C-alpha cells in the first residue's frame, strides 16, 4: 500500500512539472520564430507544431505537448 501511495504521488508531481514546461517552450518557439530567417513551408510547419503542442497542453496532455513542442524547437534550430 505504501508503494502505491508513493507511486501515485510521484506521478502527480511529474505531471505538474511537465505542465509548467509547456508554456515556456511555446514562448521559446515564439521568440525564435521572430528572429529566424525561414522559408514559408518551414515556418508554417513549425507554427503548426507549436499550435498542436499548445492545444495538447490546454487539453491536459502535457507529456505529448512537450514532445511536439520539442520537435518544433529541433526543426526550428535545424532550419536556422
């Protein structure tokens, strides 16, 4: 029983930690997009990933949101 309680508490705090990371990743993407020299297709793809990540965050799917947002950042870094 003790192990189950520890597991549940750990999962709760891990979810909260991820939820706080999403907005900072969105802000990072927004800042990089302002200064990046990208072609139209690349910029629209990155904006689409950013919007998808923000939508997942708003739905409470924080782990998925972080994956999508980090993918957007990686593509943005590769294109810059």
